[in-house]
C-alpha cells in the first residue's frame, strides 16, 4: 500500500505526512498567520461603545473601599431590600419554630 490513506466516506485520497516536524511547521505557520491577521483587526478599533464606559464607571463606583458592604452600596433601595429580606427570614424562622412546638406538644382534647 502506498503512503496515501483512504478514509471511508471521503471521495479523495488524503495524504498524511510521515514526518511530524512538517505537521508542527504547518501548525506554527497557521497560528502565526492567524495571530497577525487578528492583531491588525483588533488594533484598528480604538473607539469603545458608550455602554462599556457606563459599565466601567459603575464598576469603579463599587470598587471604592468606603466601609459600606457591597450589598448596600446601591443606595436606599438596596437597604430596603436588605431589611425586607431580613424581616421575611425572621418571620419564616418564627413560623418554623411555632410549627415544631405545635407538633412536639399537641393540644389535649377535653
């Protein structure tokens, strides 16, 4: 059999290189061409979208170390959400404890 191998389902014979250095050189050349072409495209775009600048300023606002926990830095609305969540959790805990008490000490029927 010759150096070319035939794969099932293919209409042509594909020749695989016997020398692995040739494969390495081909892959290196492809990677170099890909890097050069994509780098030029990335350098051409210097302007940024205005939405990105808004997000960056918001991120910088939350990065400042001002002693306020991160979940309360959004202002009064975040504080209201935090307090309402704490109240709902407290009410749920109370209801669980009341259920456990009622199940532990059932009411006596007269």
